[in-house]
C-alpha cells in the first residue's frame, strides 16, 4: 500500500491516543536505523525523542531481532504464574538486581510502565496490610506527575486532562507541589526544597502518618517538562518518609537504563527507594516489557502466605526477556551510559549557546539525555508561551526540518537514542533554532 492508501486505512480504523478525529495528517513510519526513521513516502527523519523516551540503542539493531527469533524458536511463551518460570526471565532478573541499588533484590515483571505503576501502588498497600497496618491506603503524588493511564497510576498522575471524564478516580490520593525551581512563584520566594519538605510534612500530618502507604514520584518529571529537582530534594524526601514508615516508589519508566547516565536515576540522586518501576528502555522498545525492582523488606511481606495476588498474562515473557538481555548487552558493550552524559552535555551546551538568547527561551535544563527548552512569552514574568494548535513549534520543526521533538508543558523536550552522534545533536539544535528564532511571544511563527 502506498502512503495515501495507508493513511486512509489508518483514519478509518485506528483510534490514536490524544489525536482528535478532525486531524487528518498521518506520518507513517516504515523503517528505522540508529537515530533515523523513514516514512511511507520515503522522507527521512531524525528521531530526537526516542519514540516515547525509550529507544536507548537506536532503531534497527539486527542482533536484537536475532535474539527474539532464536528465543521464539526455542520457547515462545509459557506462564510465569504459580511455580512456573523460564530460564530467560530468571537470567534477566539476576541481571537487573546486579545493576540496581543495594537492597532491591527482587523483580516483578510486567508488560509496560502503566502496568508497573498499578502493581507498585498495590504492592505498597499490600505490604502494609500484611504487616497489620491496613489503614495505610493513601498515596502521595505530585502535580505535573505522569504515572500512566491505569486506574491507580492515572489517579496519581497530576494533570486534570487525565482525570476529566474518567471520574471517580481512585480515592486516597493527594497531590503535592512539584519540584520546578525555574517556577519560583510556586514557592513564594522560599528555597524550593525547604518549601516542598515543609509541605510534605504538613500533608502527612493532615492525612495522618498511619494512613499513608507510599509516595510515588518520577525522579525527573518527564511529561511535566523534564523537571529536575534540586540535588537535596530526594534525599530529604526519603528521610521524611522513613521517619513516618511511608514507602518510596520511584517511577523510572523514563529515567532508567542509561537515560540519565546511570542505570537508574536513583543512583544519580543517591537515594534507594523501596520500589523502582521500569519499562521502556529495558528493551529499547523492541518488545513490550516492564520490571519492578522491589526492596527486600517489601518482598518479604509479598512472598508470605499465599503470595502476591496479582499477575499479568505476560509476566516474565521469555521472548521479551531475551530481547531485554540483548538490549542490556548493547548498552554495556557500547558504553552508552557514558555516552548519554557526553552527548547530553554537548546538547545542553549547544542549546544554551544557540537558543539561550532568544526572547521566548526561559530556561534550558537537562540530566544526561533528558533535555528541555522551556518557552515563555515574557522572560521577566516567565509567563508560558501561548501554543497555537495550528502552528505548534514541535510540529513546525518536524514538518520543516525532519527532526522529531516533543512539546511537554510549554517546553520542547528531547530524549534521543543514546547512540546519537555529535553531528546529529548539532542538527537537532539547528532545527530548533530555525523555528524558535521565528517564534514570537504571541506564539505565532513567521514564515
């Protein structure tokens, strides 16, 4: 089928996430290699988003395809419920716990991040239940957080868009102010960490410490606009939670597997949570898979009596595990953690140099290969740049230059494959400048 026929079939048959029926444009990808993609019309693109923040090793790696084929030919699937398991899931679990912070010695497999956050919230509540504290049902989260689209994770997500029309949401969820140092107005002139820790203590006192199961948070808030907390934020949050017997869940669906220059962002911030939720980069998107790294004290309770009464059909899928192992081999062999720091730093410098003087650029921030350019209408007041639906900057960048970037919370965000070269990084920055330099504080983009 040619592009026209494919586009017509897509419009007739597929419901796309977040796409209104009034939008007729379709970009239909057919091939990928490294950081490059090709669509059905033969046009080439530079992927500066890593798909949905996940293409760590880049597109089109033949060795990963071979790992999947070989595993399918040997054992394509069998359940991991009850006493059943498979060798590849066991190998992967051992590999993950060897990479994880000390004390996270157990693994629970899922098919992705949304499933993972559902499982983590249930684990936290069940842990307290097993310990005789069934009153601990509350979950603390943050505004601007994104924890997927399940019932529990969607309720913890801190955007009204994801709640509207789906109510009632899960009860006993309380949202706190996000760590967003650029937005000084959130903290009334106070040091952000001091404000946030005081708010956390006050919220715990308001709800009651004995009623709170866990706090869930992205170490760096991705959909919120790559929000990087102050260095002392997570260590101080951990201390407060420990003092009140509240578990800490790190949603590392985006940040794990080299994205920040470490295997896990927990290591970057020097904090060991009770549960780490991962997905995305565990396979670089070559097949769906997620994995929770579970603290030993939590696992001890989950494994008592009849075990943890929750499972997914594809828990520990052997083909997904084989793909993940091949993916981790590439990340290690090609030194992609160090590369994330090197190219991420290069991108950050280039973005500041090429865009920092533009009147609509408020801040450039990054950790490793997670970067954001926050767009403002006024640099003094820091009012967000209006986004005109018919001419969104990220859409214009893609259409004019072939570089794919993403808009999140009035920021252009980048999360490229960790294999990106300096030349591709420079191309990305040039594409942003070519459009943002023509973008007015009204949101209009001149031709």
